[in-house]
C-alpha cells in the first residue's frame, strides 16, 4: 500500500532535506522505506511463511488429531517421549555423532539430549547447514541408553525444501558478518520507517492554536506508549532474566510478564504527563534501564562479563541503546510545548 500511495517513489529516493521540520521527517520516512524496499518485502513475506502454521493452524488441526504429529512427518522430527523415572547411564555421545554425520552426509550442527540419565533418554543429531540457505537440516535420533538408531529424517520434499529456504532467508544464518550487519541496518531502516510514519500522522493533523481532537490525542498517546514505552519493557525483560532466581518455578513466564507489566505501566503512567514530558520521561527511564543491564551483568557474572567476547558485545550494544535513548530524551525535552487554544470569547475580545 505504501508503494501505491507514494507516487514519487523514485524521486523520493534521492530527496533528503535536513533540519526542515516536518519536511525532513517526511523525507526520512520516504528514504527509509524506498532504500530497503526489497528487504522489507522479503522479510515480511518470509516471516509470514515462517509462522503460517501459527497464524493458520486449521488444516493441521483438521487432519492431525495430535498437531505434533505434523511436525514429525513434515520435518522428520522424533516423537516426544516422557521420562520413565528409571535411572540409566547415558552412552558415549561421540560415536553417535560420528554415525549421524555418516548417515546424514555432513558435519553435525546441533546436538540435543533429552531426559539424560533416564531410561527414555534420546540423543538427536542435526546436520549443520554450512553454506546452505535452507534453515532446517536433516537429523537422526538415537536411544540415549543403548545407542540404537530410533529414527532418521528422510530427504525433504519440494514444499518443505521451499519453506526451509524461506525460513533461511528470514533467519540469515547462512550470512557472514558483513551481510548480517547490512541486514541489521536495513532492519533499523524499517523501524525508522514505521516510527516516522507514526509521528507524521499526528504532525499532519495538528493545527496551530486549535485543540487536538480525540483521535489525534489517542494516536499521540499510543505513539508514546509504543515508541518510548516498548524499549523500557524490553529492558525490563532482560533485567528480569538476570535478577530472577535460576531455580524459580515458571521463571520463563515471569520474564515475559515483567516485560508486559512494565510496558503496560509505562503506557498508563505517561497519560498523566503532558505529551512532551511523557516523551522525555519514558526515554529517560529506558536509558537508565538499558544502562543498568551491563552493571547487573558485571555484578552477577563478573568473569564472563570481563572476558567473554559475546558478553562484551552484548553489553556494549546495551550501553549504545542507553546512549541513544538518553539523546532522544534530551531532544524531546527541547521540543517546545504545543500552544493552548484560547476560548472563542477571549479571541473575539482581542
């Protein structure tokens, strides 16, 4: 719909005017949309195909009394087994990996051990994708107590191969560092496209000296809740991941709940502040929350945080997010407040 709406799509590609107020926001919206248009189309379509089973489950429900059976037949996954409660030692893993690599015709990429040291233990070896675009590899499942081959996925058909390639394009696990960073930047351009579009909608409908109508006030508050409130919820999720006890029952659900409760609270509390101050305050809270993540990492896992490259890279990204949100908060604080409309009587008297 955006391609149809923007008739000057190619001219907009070469137009970007800085510090021109609303015109600059519109240029940024157009450029972020046009520059990565192929990426937006691919990532949206492949995302829909990847989650089509979740969005449209009815064919599977109609044809499979147990939906898990569909995944077993389509992707060659082993059937789920329940632990027996009878202890049994786990066989050596290395010979199973070598046998699976011979059967599957490639190096192992993933190893999953289910119910270790139980009589129903299983070991599943999945072939690595290597340079292949397809995301899912074939696998072999062995008994964890005897080492006997239980099942091996057959070569996928054309439909599953197509789905695997589309999933691979969406996940981009085949990509090297340069292409991954390129796709990341293109993803940020999509965020910029949506964010500037939301802000432009309100800017185009605000009239100087006129009181905003209900729809404008509603969208303005929703924009604040989503653009400034969602990062705060994301930071709360990551902090909960680090602060909740490791053995806490339902820990994973509590992490998700922490995100949505924080996001919901931010969405409600910002309604008590004028829009300009609500933008400033939520961005500032988000900056503090993201800045707290590296600190919590350093206190909770000092050895990993100090020497693990993955921890250092992640904490650096969190610090960069904190700086970006602090900058947004500072810019929001400098935006002048919208003029308040005087009553008709005062205007007539003047």
